[in-house]
C-alpha cells in the first residue's frame, strides 16, 4: 500500500470556517457594489472571474473562486454583473 499523503494546513485551519468566511466576504462585496456606485461600476465592467477576484482583493475582500459557483447560492444579481460573467456565475 502506498504511503498516505498529508498536507499541513496548520492547527487553526478549518475548511468549514474558511468556506463560511468566503461566502460572507462575497455577500459583503456584493452589498458594497450595491451601495457604492464606483464599486458597482467597476464590478459591472468585469467580464471574467479573474477580474472580479482582483477587484474584490483590491477592495479588501477575500473571496475563494469556487465559492462563487453553484451549488452555492448566488450573491450577485444579473444587474450587477457583466453579461458574460453573469452567464458563468448565475447558471440555473
């Protein structure tokens, strides 16, 4: 039997907490874009997920890309997103 590979993520790493924090950041980023016209305009200009992630990071939000997709609930509306990005993130 081959040896098991283990990864040291540190004693404080908790996947569930990390996932919840990322979703909370997505919600906060979305709300910021709704209430801050400049942030909303920049979000609407993002055609790709990489652009959205870079904008979120620039604005102080820590978002994990895989948390943006189903089966997670969408945190953005179609009106907030560029049509290309909306197709990727708001799939039914």
